[in-house]
């Protein structure tokens, strides 16, 4: 791999480069691309370190400090992946989402514009077109973004707001900054604290025999390495555009555009869960699976919310989770394949093997620590 | 299958009755206008083909005779190829020269021992009729005969493959190309030449190829047991060696799990052609042409579903039931959308049977979902323009809960309320409460409070009563 590099990226700065997606981008940029330097800006730079990258601690909502760092590093391209974990429905969680996703992104844009960065790639989310209630069949970039009262997930609302800022900042005179936004769906892999962690928790709690809905609902899950790859492809193409005196034709344009990114391999929701459990050591088939209908799941979700509301604890199961695991939500990524020339580098199965393998390793390390 | 089976499966019986009673052929042959030799050709068609004779005879009159004769020429080649009593030194030149033979008036062959030998014994009838064809159709048949004859001769001489079986997936697909892909090529050229299909299909040979591959691979998967008994082996080693060490192990009950997983692997490989096949069939411009190509394809996906995770495939020849076959024929003689629903239904059945312990579990699931996704691109159920309009309309409205959610919430609240009321009234009654005065008291309360609204004295006044 090391001998065949995919292209030149110059100096790359990954915001959130110590996070789940961010550190995969840092690693891939260093292993598969020609970069003069790779840096990360993160709230805390203690985990997911790559020896060949430089690390800078900074809260991105601190615009002054961020600009200072950018002026020092002078990156050609900034890849902005930083975002809080998308869970929690409390006032504090909402405030955090708005502050980091919208305020932080605004600060990143301004810092890029003020320090002469050529290209900004933003990590949005495929959930910005979902209202978590209605199914999405083969949705592409023409689908409307769900905003305001229709958007029941405040996290998605803030991601959509930030994406809008990023796209507006494309070629915003007098700055020459080029921007693009990627919308990955259901990211999983090594270092994942949501998708795989959730399925593995269900497995550890012996919930793997329960199935909500009839499992005809198709869903997109995307291996994090593929998402990282798409970001670097977009960065490369933005830099190429920046180097060219002409604005590209609309059908091959990357700047000012939005792209869905998936594994191009939607699957039935519970089949993905079973493949994860299988990788974690399950030897169960599908006989004896307890199927709870979609309607019943939603009623149970409501009951659980009411119950935990009474005892004043965050609910372990909610209507939203019941709906998300029984709804159809998959995307058509023809645009990314055509314009970014994106093709997934890892299949779903390879992604699961890597991701679950990482979890198993971490557990072994934890156990070793405990026994010491 | 007896009457009892259909008593247990009335839906299948219904499909059979429906097909027999209501299926109206798009076109019918008219034997009165046919020459004696042509009638003889149709007799051979009925004799040699169970599955294709009916659909061929319903074809548009423009192609009825060309396709029939094309089929008979290929059947003639096939009979020579399959006949193990003909020595290789005779067989190979016969196969390679068959495109010349089909020009020789009065040619007959009497040395075959195959069950379809009668066709070769009276092959002069076919030759007579071939000469009456329009030139473009005749040329296509001749060209395809040349290609197929040479392909078959190559395989007949390939002792390495006959002894050791097919090795790689590439070899496997090349074999399928010679026995089915070329037939598909010939048919596409006839369909395009007669304008019964979109001429664009001529520019997309990979679609035609997939049509043949899908049918041939399905046959190979299904016939594993029969071929094993006859000493033939078409499953490529590249696939089966992932599951068992020796070919014979597939038929050893000890390795049943591995054998079933090997079949899954083969089914997964065959399913990769489905999107191309659906796309190809979208190019048909004539109902009879559509039926002609759609019925075998729909039967193939149903057969794959039948073979998938079915250990019986290793022990005997499995077949779709007559009821299912009639149901499929009903649905594949209408339009592409109905046909797509057949494909979706069988894809979902395969997905439902899929086992998480199968090494290809997730790949199979993804393949089935991919078929559904492709059908979605042909017949999208969501229109982004309409969705955008709706979203804009909603944006201006008051945020409300959806009606179904509201109904559920109201239902839950009411149910809880009624249960609790019942319980409390019950307990009160059990403890000796009297309800006979309740209503009059309540009435009094309301009338008095209404009389002097806002005055606290009225309430204290009541307490004093």
C-alpha cells in the first residue's frame, strides 16, 4: 500500500482528528496519500495518536485560538469531523449540540477564510433528511432536508444548520475557500461508541433473540474506513479545483456540493445486527427469535419512556429507537460514485470483522489491566 | 402430487385453475397456413422442449418461426454433443461444420442413440424451413450456429476439464457463456432485428450475457445431484473448495452443513446477475417477447430460492410445484412492475431463510437488498420533488403529532384512565361506599358553584351541609 499513494494532499488538518472518524482520516492520509504534514485539532489529544501527525488541543468554539493555530499550521485543506456524540435529549445536550455543531463550525469556517485555507471538507450526517418517522427509499441529494419542528432529533437539526453554513461559505468573496459536505450513514468500525457498541451491548445483555419489526427494513451502515476514504477523495478534488483557473462543469463539481456516503451495500437492519453478533462469537441461527411487531415496539418504547420518566432516569429503550430499528432508510450514492469516483474499499463484512475485532482487543486489554 | 397436497395448499390450486382458465395467449399459431414441414418442426419443438415450447408458440408471428428453428438447430447441436456413442473424431468436425450442414438439402443423421435422435433423423424438414426465412434472421441463426458449434467442440476436446471439472469462476462463466450466453446473444439479435426489443440492447451485450448466465447457473445449481450421478461437475472448484476438501464430500451426510453453505455461495454468485436481467427485460417492446424472456427468468429466481439452504438438492432433483409455476407464469406475463414484485418476493424469501452462521450471511443479505434497491430505481415510490413540496407545506404549519401517534397516545391514556377508575370505584364499593346519592350531590355542587362562580363561600357552604 505504502508504495502506491493515491495522490497529493499537501498539508492536512483534521479537526476532531483524535475522534472516531477523525483518527481514521489521519491514519489513512498518512498511509495512503502524499501529505507534507498531517495535524489534528481536538478538545483532548490523548487518545488515538499517530506518531507521524502533530496534535493541537483547542476548543473549536474558541474562534481566536483556532485562528491562531490555523495561522501557525497553514494547512491546504481542513477536514472538519468534530461533533459531540449524538445521544441525549436534555437541555444541556441540546445546548452542546448547538454550540459545537453550529457555533464551532462557524468558527472553523471563519478561521479557514482568515488563514488562506484552500479547501474545507465537512462531515455532515445522512440523518439530516430523515424525520425518524417516515421511511427513506433509495434517497439521494435531491431529498429535502428536514428542519425545525419536523426534525425530531435536535442533533440532526444542528448538523443541517452547520452544513448550510459550510455550503454558503463556498467561494464566498473575498475568500477563495472551497467547501463540500459529506453525509455518511450509520458509521461503524474501530473506535465506534455508538453503532457497534449498541449492538454489542444488546448481545452482552442477552437481547440478541429479540427482533423489533419483521426485518424487511433496509438500512445503510458504513465502515468508517470507507467514510475516511471519501473525505480524502473530496479533499483531493477540492484542491484540484482550487489549482484550476476554471469553475468545473456542474456535473463534475465538488465545491458547494453535498454527497451521501455509504458502503453502497444496504442491508436488512437485523441482518447487520446478527452479523455483528456472529463476529462477537454468537452461534445462533434465526430459530427462536422473538419478533415484536413495529406497532408494539413503539408502544413499548413509549411505556419505557414513561416509566423511566417516573423514576427520573434516562430510558434504556425509547420510541425513537423502536422506530429507527424498524424503519427503512437507505441511500443512493450514485453522485459520490460518479463525481468523487468513490468506491468502498472494505465490504460490510470486512468492516464488521475489523470493528468487532477491535472491541474484543479492547476488552482483553481492560481485563488485563483489571487483573494486574 | 395428489389431491391431498392441493387440499392443503388451496392457493396453489387456485393459481393452476386461474392459469388454465384465464391465460389468453398473446398470439396463436395458425396450423392451417403452415406447410407440412413446418408442422413437423413444431412437432419436434413440442417433443424436445417442455419448458420453452409453449412460450415460443405464443411469440409474435414475426419471430415465431425464426425462434422455433433457432431452437431446433441448437437442439440438434446439443443432441450431437451429448451423444457419448459418437466417437470424438466424428463428433468434433460435425459440431464445427454444423453451420454448413444446415445449408445442405435433405441432410439427415441416423447414428445417434440420444432420446431426441428423431430430430436428427428428419433434420431435412428444419433445413427446408430455414431456407424460407428472411435473410437477416437466417444470417443470425447461421452465425450463432457457427459460434456454438465451435464452443461445444472445444469443450468436447477439453479432456482436462472433463476429468477434473471446472476450476475457476472464470472457467465456469465461460462454460455458461457457450451453452447459454450465445443463445441469449442470438435471441437478442433476433428480437432487435424484428424491432420487438429496444435496439439499445444490441449495444449492451453484458445485459444479454447476464440473462444467459442467470438461467444456466440456476440449472447447474439445481442439477448438482443429477450431474454427480452422471459423473459431471459444473460447480467451480474455486467455490466448492472453500467449503469441503473433496468434491464427493458434498454428498456425504457428514458434511451436510458445509454442502448447504456451498450451495448458498453458488446462489450468491448467481444472484449478481439479477439487476442486469431486470434491466434487459425493461427493453422489451412487445408483450409476447416480454413473456418469452420473463417466464424463464422468474422461474429461475424461484428455483434459486427453492435450492437455497435446502439439503434435498443434494439427494434428488428438486422442482418448483406446479401451483407456484402457474402463479409465476401469471405474474410474468403482465408487465415489468409485476415481474419486479416476483423478484422482490423471492429475494425476501431468500433473505428470510438466510442463516447468520453461513459464511456468506451478510453478503447474501446485502445482495437481496441490492435487488430491492435496483427495483426502487426502476419504480421509485418516493419523489423528491413531491417530498420537498410536502416539507415546505409542513414547515409553515403548526407542529403536530402524526394522527397514528395521537390515536395511540389517546388510546393508552383512556385505557389507563378507565382501568384506574374502575379499580378505585370497585375498591370504594367494596369498602361500603354508596353511590346512590353521588349523582344528585354532584349536580348540586355544579349548580351551586355555577351560581356563585369565583366565590369561595359557596364551597365552604357545601361542606357544611
